[in-house]
């Protein structure tokens, strides 16, 4: 029962779709009280979330006041926070000469600064409860930068560095801080947006699959649920001695060895 999260309170950002939704559901299925924050709340989640007791509210993770509102709601309803999953994120497929300052801020603030804003508010509660787990949803791009999305790669590399620093700073408080580095993950808003832009959707999907040795071997992308399983592990007592790691759920993509054709 080490994966049992009864009596644990969790915040999951970007929980309306994809990896965040799969994570919110899996943590709730293992007993956690889950609070989801997202830019938009989707009607199709309402019944499932109500059934699992998952509470959701709108929250722009770039906005300090919104972040505080979500943390305060969780504290008011549950008295403390044990788990924080910083999952909200956006892509940025542009070369540097084409990146505006607004693009840079949108990507860095959503993917990186948000983890600082949430961690800052949540760590005192975790300390008061004798420990906690923070999981930052990074990317294979945070382990091995990619040529097509330098700003996104930078945001995820920074998130990994933040993960390592925070893990060192708060081990004494029994607060564990880890990153999960996924990709390519199907059935997500991010992947669907990339495929929608493609001239040939099937060919582009196959290109994503081919870039990951295991995805290629299985002939499919990674699922949001497979990423959520790693998050569940990191949030649970099974990972009591695990901190400062960046676990790749990317089918070996970040090994940097292209699959044979
Ligand atoms: P997704 O688009 O389904 O999920 C992202 C969620 O974040 C959405 O629900 C979106 O509304 C929310 N969001 C975006 N900006 C926000 C903001 N400012 N405030 C609050 N919520 C906001 O895509 P996903 O793939 O599930 O993405 C989840 C995480 O996984 C992201 O951090 C992403 O970088 C990471 N990731 C995804 C892949 C992949 O292949 N899909 C690969 C590597 C990493």
C-alpha cells in the first residue's frame, strides 16, 4: 500500500487535459484530495472529477494572485498541502530571431516561473506537515535540448535545474523535489496542436514516434497515463528516499541515439 495517498492533499496545475488530467485522476484514485488549477475548465471533465472529489478552479499559473487563490482554496478546504504537481505548460516552436519578448515571457513564465510561484507558497505548509513531494513536469527537451524549440528547451532545462536546487535546499524538511521528463505523449493538447499544424498528420505523428526508440518499437506514442504512473510513484511513500531526480518517460528519446530506420 505504499502507493496509497489517503489523507494527502495535492495541487495539480494544468489539470484540464493531457498529462495533468491523467495525473489528477490517478492521484485521486489512490486516495488523495486533489485540487486542479487550469486556464480553462472543460465541461467534459465535470462528471469524472465530481465522482472522484477533484475540485477545480481557473488559475493562470503565470499570475501570482491566481496562484495564491488556488493554494488558499486548498489550504482552506483541507488544512494543508502534501503534493504539488507543476504540470501546466505550453510549447514554443520558433527560432530565436523570430521570438518576441512576449513569446519568451509566455513560455518561461508558464513552464518555469510558475514552479517558483507555487513552490514558494506551498513549501511552508509542507514543512508544517513534516514533509511533502513536489513533481515538476519537465520534458525530454530539458535533458537534451532540441533544435526546433530553443525557448521551450531552455524553460525545461531551467525547470530541471530548479528541481535539483530545491531538492538540496529542502531535503532537511523531508520535502522531496523531482522532475518527470516525458515525450512524445499522445492524446494531449500539446501534441494535438503540433499535429494540427502538420501538412501530413500521419507522417508527422510517425516522425514523433520514430524519434523515441521504445515508442518506435511499440509503434505508438506514450500515453498520459504512463506519465501519470511515474508522478504517482514520486508522490508516494514508495519514493521516500528519492529526490533531485529527473525521470525520463520518453522511451529512450533523450539518450540521443536515433532509432535505426
Ligand atoms: P496539454 O495541452 O494537454 O496540457 C497542458 C495544460 O496546461 C492545458 O490544460 C492548458 O490549459 C494548461 N495551461 C497552459 N497554460 C496555462 C497557464 N498559464 N495557466 C494554467 N494552465 C495553463 O498538454 P500536455 O502534453 O498534457 O502538457 C502537460 C505538460 O507536459 C507540459 O508542461 C508539457 O510541457 C509537458 N510535456 C508534454 C509532452 C507531450 O509530448 N505532450 C512532452 C514533454 C513534456
